[in-house]
C-alpha cells in the first residue's frame, strides 16, 4: 500500500511516554500552584493557566522537604527525552 504510514513500536511507546509525562507535569504543577495559593492573598495568587517561573521557587520556600519539585523536574526530563526518541524513530 503506497501512502500508508506505519509507526514503529518504539515511536508509539515514545509518544505514549511523552503524553503521560506531560500529563503528570501539568497535574503536579497545578497541585503546586494550589498549595502556594493557600498561603497567598487573593490579589497575589498564581493563575492555574499562567504559572510562571516563580512557582518552583515559592513552592520550595513553603515546602522545602517535599518531593513534588523533583517529580515535576523528572517528568519534564522524561518528556524531553521521549520526544527526542520519538522524533528520532520517525525520521531516522
């Protein structure tokens, strides 16, 4: 069949891993924003849509012993690596 594109199993696994790690990163960052917002006045609260760079810093100041920042960082690293593997399996 000409014109049919069949993805390799490694590209499918890499795409699924990228999707799951992106979902995990979003969930963790929303949890972090909600916890930080509990300590901020209404006018200074972090938006759930636009979180910015201060979220990690504020969260680490309020919760220095938690592992959520590490989980967020790990999920972003896995996301980037799986996207690289996905692109490599498709184009090379």
